[in-house]
């Protein structure tokens, strides 16, 4: 089994893409919509995907499926 890429979720506002990056924000791999990966919630790794939803005012926001995370997702511990 291949080793998983582990790092920090980062959104590049210039390209509109999500990346898994090192602590110094060097990109390790890009995450496309529909890609499955894991995010750390407490001490557990939860399988997830990036979704687009809306907030209570109808504005579009990013969400991580089956997690409490939505809105600004930068800085979360993730692996793929």
C-alpha cells in the first residue's frame, strides 16, 4: 500500500484550487472536486470530499462532506 500524502489544506485564491501543502506552504498535491481524502477531526481521520453549499444568507461556501467544516477550510490537517 502506498504511503499517504499528509499535510495542510490550502486554497489558492488565484487559481481557485485546493492543495495539500507542507508547513511552508509548498504544494504536495492538488485536490480536485470529487477527490476523496481524509481530514483530521479531533484525533480521528474522517473520509471526506469538497462540496459547495450555501450559508444561511444564500452565499456559496465550501464544505467538507460528513464533517463540521465549512467556509474557510485553510489550515486543516488532511491526507490523501
